[in-house]
């Protein structure tokens, strides 16, 4: 089954998937507008690029692992097995939490080195872009935590298939957004 289209050609009308499409479209527009603003703003003479913190490479690896674990959980739900679904789902969330903690640590280190949000426009954009991305991850973790509570309470993986599928898709989306933002910030 593709997103919204059943094998027989009928449209899947799950409201959760429709809501997720709306969230992804809105988030894409928001991040696109921030990206265009970033590119336009960096052309002005007061732009002083922020040196890329090395911690961002480690944080990126954490987000990739989170996405991989979500995909692993999603793949498990396509079978009738419950084996390892808890490990995959919990691991996905933990790597996402570690990513956010790593981003916070990066912010703390930058501020300790005197790179404040108000120092120059490049710093402000760095904090804005990474902060908005973290807020989107926190929203995803809220949905993840609901699925985790259901899983801990004994709900089988096949009954959580939709929740795991939605989390997986959302995490892949946020990973792509992060990779675009990271590449943009690292190359300017």
C-alpha cells in the first residue's frame, strides 16, 4: 500500500494519515521559507558565518540511527512478529532524545564560546533553524510516547502498525529536513 492508495485503487481515508500529510506540507513550507530567508539574508554585509560545531556530525548520526530504528520497527509490523519491535521502537525514540540533547549541548557550547543568538544574523538563524527542528522532533516524540505507552500496556505490534508507520514516515521527513539544513549551514 502506498500513502493513501490501496492496492485495488481505492483511496485510504485514515484521518491520521491525512493529518500527517497536512503537518508535513505545512512544515515543508515553513522550512522552505526559512531556507529562502537564510539564503537571502546571508548576502547582506553584516553576515558572519558561524563555524560548524563538530558536535553536529555526531548529532546527525544520532538522528540517522533514530530513523533507521523507526524503519526497523515499521518493517517488523509488516510481519506477524512482535519480536524486537519494542527494541526498535524504544531505540528510535532514545536516539531522537539523544539528538535533541546533543543539539542542546551544542547550543550550550556555542554560548559558552560567545556565539549568542543576538551576536549576528548567522547565529540567530542557526538557533532559529535548529530550534524549530527540535520543536518538530518534540512533537513527534509526543506521538512516539503515546505509542510506547500503548506498547508497554500490552498492545500487539500489528495493532500499533499505523502509529509506527506514521512515526517512521515523520522521522524520515525530519531527517531529510535536517540534512538539508545541515548542508546549508555547513556550506555558508
